[in-house]
């Protein structure tokens, strides 16, 4: 599992403050039922099972007492589960109010990390079934000297760039193909993404100066670190780390839980 190098002091931020518009469940996505639990409970279990965190900090929709209680219950479960093993590290559970954007939710959690934190993993609650092996690959890479590391998987579709058609061409089709990206160089990017804490703080500080359009274009933390000119490394992710975004994704996640392959323990 581990590369044998000393593990840095690690905090895991789970961003769970989104509203889940595209899932269309009428409640924040973190609260949506998945199997016999919720999306957030599965995400928390995955982080706890990985055993890498000294602290787990969850960004929640402000005022969401249901999710607040869910986190408190989970913290009690963690303590109870470690009763027989006083040596084991029980992660400290912290919750913070999330912000209007994912990046703002990350910033809110960054402000609540314990002194002495060396590296931070930022994980989407929506990637509720991310396997523990991915957490280990990310932390091992940080332990080996990476400043920033992301889990990725190869792209299966051919990916093209397009632009809107104009003039008479709009009657033919809405878009015109402008190029084909070299697929062997492309990766789909997942979470948990790992960073030296000081680097991620610097990246998010720089993002505070973004205008609305720039802020809306921020879809992950690594892109902010890339803007600093810091190298970002990539390790293999997992297909079951899919981000539950649409109703189809929820069906797939349910299928993973119920299917013959079992839950998060299957590599993909
Ligand atoms: N997130 C967050 N704070 C926000 C927006 C998103 O913490 N203001 C979190 C979500 O809870 C999710 C992750 O970021 O775990 C990825 O975001 P996404 O999949 O887009 O979730 P939602 O924003 O909830 O979904 P949608 O965009 O469909 O509303
Ligand atoms: Mg969103």
C-alpha cells in the first residue's frame, strides 16, 4: 500500500456545500440517499477507511442542520470504532460553512485546519465511492516530494474542440469542429487532489483577485496551483471515483454498491 516513506501530517477537506442542481433531487447532493446511507456518509467512510487524515474538515451548506448532525454522528462512530485500539489515530472531525463557489468552500475549510498540518487533500463529497487506494497513491506521492498531485484516468472518448457556427452555417449545425485533441495525452481529473498546505494557501490567495468570469472557470484546485507555475503530478485514479453529478451517475453509483464487484474495493 504505502511506499514506506514517512507520511506527512495530513488534513482532508471534503467539499459538500453544493446544491446539487444537476442531480435535481431537491436537496443538497451530500444529503441524497445512496444505498442505505447518504452521499456524504459514503464519502466520509472512504476518507476514514484510507486512514491518512489527522483531521477531516467538511464544508457544509450554511445552516444545514441535517448534514451537521450527520457529521457529528459520524465523529461519534469514529470514536466508538477505535475503542478497542487506543494506538489508532482518530481523525478530528471539523465542519465549516461552505461558500458560494467550490473554491470559496475550500478556502473556508483551509482557514479551519489544525496548526502543524503539512499537506492537504481536497475531496469532492460527490465522489462518494473513491477507493482508499487512490488516497494512498496521492499521499505517497506527496511523501515522495510532490508539491501537488492529482488522480486521473485516461479519456475513453475522442475529444474535439468546437466553436459556434455563424451566418448561414447555423442552419447546417450549431457548432463547427476546430480540432481533435491527442487522446493519449488527455486525462480526466478526479479528487482527492493533494497539495503542500503552503502552496494551496498561496494558490487560493491568488484566486481571491479573480473577476466573476475567471472565478466561474475554476473547476478544481490543481488549476489554481498550475497558475503559480508549480509542477502538478498525476497518479492513477479509479473509475468508481466518478463524480455523482446527474441522475445517471447516481444510478451507476447505486449499481456499484449493489453489483457483484462490490463497493470501493475494486480497482478500475
Ligand atoms: N461544492 C461546494 N461548495 C459549492 C459548490 C460545490 O462545496 N459552493 C462541492 C459539492 O458539494 C461537490 C463538489 O464541490 O461535492 C463538486 O461540485 P459539483 O459536483 O458541481 O456539486 P454541486 O455544485 O452540488 O452540483 P451542481 O453544480 O449540479 O449544483
Ligand atoms: Mg457545482
